[in-house]
């Protein structure tokens, strides 16, 4: 689906740091505090609209069941999300779009945690259905720390029919806490149907530039940059005033970013400066590199080309981890994994991290293929000789952005 809004597109600035400056105590549930004290939020959002934001993000960032459970509010997902969207729509008053904000759950999936991937999807589904019914114009999955949360949020949000933006948070080395990086994340998420992909939070615009510039030639969707401005009283000395912040975003726009905004420390004055950047800086012509065979996993991208050689099939059994490790020494482009059923798909998901090769799946039926692709945190290849109807195979592969080979 083509990007549904006019580009360039200006988001808003920070919510949390601005509300703390307006009196929100640290350590409280932000969503609950906002509902009890709506005036600071609405004044802030009106100021962002006056500064030129094309959209404001409703403060639904932590309003999912997993995060609200820390405040014993897990039973209030529906009520809180609906009311928070209503507050933002009232503040925007039709002058800007209202995006629904999704955050990481804080849960880790098997084998690195106790949650299942389906539990993540269910948590996000519960939230996004309310957000859709409340009138959100798009969904923004932001500050994501790993690909499993991001994919789960995207799969859930796609079911609403709303445009879905996704952004991860990387450190100065370009990696999330789980080791994900932008380029493989972009390849995975745009193939799954994300409307825009990029970076937010953690760093300033200069630190984001090399990673977004690397990703730009491979982007089939608009790129997002929502960096931090920092705080005036920061001991790190990295605060950027509005003009300095805008100068950094100018370089990002010239590198190919077309959706910009501000994260921590970005005030309405910063957003006004960004509005001038977008009004004065033409977007560069975009030359997308053909990535028909670009596979990916959380921290790596694989540009395979047309001449792909597959390993001998690896079976999903108790020896799978050793077999995957042994494949590192083979002169092959991708490891071929045979999936017979849902149990195989689960074993595959629990062991695939043992290999650094891209993955090609050969499945014995639609249910097995769907389960394996759903659980794979990356972009896989699918063997077109799998035992199922070719049309069904392509439908499932397209659902998860996989490459039919």
C-alpha cells in the first residue's frame, strides 16, 4: 500500500519530558496521570499543532496490558486507550492527524524469555482494536527494542486496516538492546506491510545519520527520524536548541528521510524549527535498489542475488542446534529447513538463532508454513517446491514478507 499521507510529514515532539516539565511526577503511570490531569497534555498538543505538526501522537505509549500490569491497571486497557485518543482528537480539533502510539511490552519470547510470540500479538491486538474504534488515523509502533515486539505489533495493527509506522531505538553503535539494527529491520518490516520505518529516541540526529543513510537506498517505504533533542540541564552536555536540532534534521532529510519529529527534549519550539526545515528542504529523488532476494534476521541483512545455493535439508529435531552450527562451514547461500507441522515450527523458532545463515523453509503444508514464518523474527525464503498449492504458498509468504524461491 502506498504511503497514504502527503510527504514530507511532520510528527510532534516529546510527550514525556514536556509533561514532566509541566508537573507530572516521575515514576507514576503516565497514562493514568494524563487522564487525571488532561490540561497539560492538551495544551502541549495544541502547541505542536500551532508549530506545524501534521500529526500528534496520543499518549497511549504504555497503555498495553503488559505495561499497565506494573501499576495494577491491566483491566483498564479499553477505557484508558479510548479516553486518551479522545483527548488527543479534541486537542487536534481536525487540524492534525492523531496517531495511536504503541510501546514495547517489556516481555521476551522463548527461548530467551517466558512469553510466547502469540501472547505478544494478543496484547497488541487488544490495544489496537480499541485505538481503531476510538478514531486513530494511524498506528505508530515506536521505541522498539527488538524485532519480536515490532513484528507482533505490526501483525496486530495491520488487522485494523490503518497505516502502521514502525521505529526502533538504537545506541550509537546502531544496535538495539537485543542486537537488532535498522537495515535488516527495514527489509523485514517493509516486506510485511509497514507504511514507514525508521529510528526514534536514544540518540540525536547526528548519530542517526549513518544508519538512515545506509538504509535509504533499500527503502521501499518512507524513512522516519525522531531523534532526541536532549535536556537543557543534562550532565552530558548534548542538549540541542531548536536551531541546532533543525540543522541536524536537515542532513537527515537530504539523506532521504521524509518523516521527521522529535523525541526526548523536543519542545514545540523544536517542532516549529523542523517545520521550517521541511518547508525549505526539497526531498531528494529516491533511487531504490532492487532487493528481491534480500533476506534478514534481527541484526543482519543478506543480499543474495539470483544465484542462491541451499544446504541439504535440516530436520527439526533434538539435533537441530548442532546441525545448524555445522552448516556454518558449508559453502551455501542459505540453510534449508524442513517444517512438517506446528511442533517443527516451534523447534525451528527456538533453535534458528544457532545459525548465522539466512533461512529457507520447505514446508509440508499451509499450517506448517504459516506457523514457521509467523515465529521467524526476520525475512525468510520459502522453497517453491514445498508440498502445497502454489497459490496458497504465495499467499502465506506475502503475509509475512517472505521470498518465494
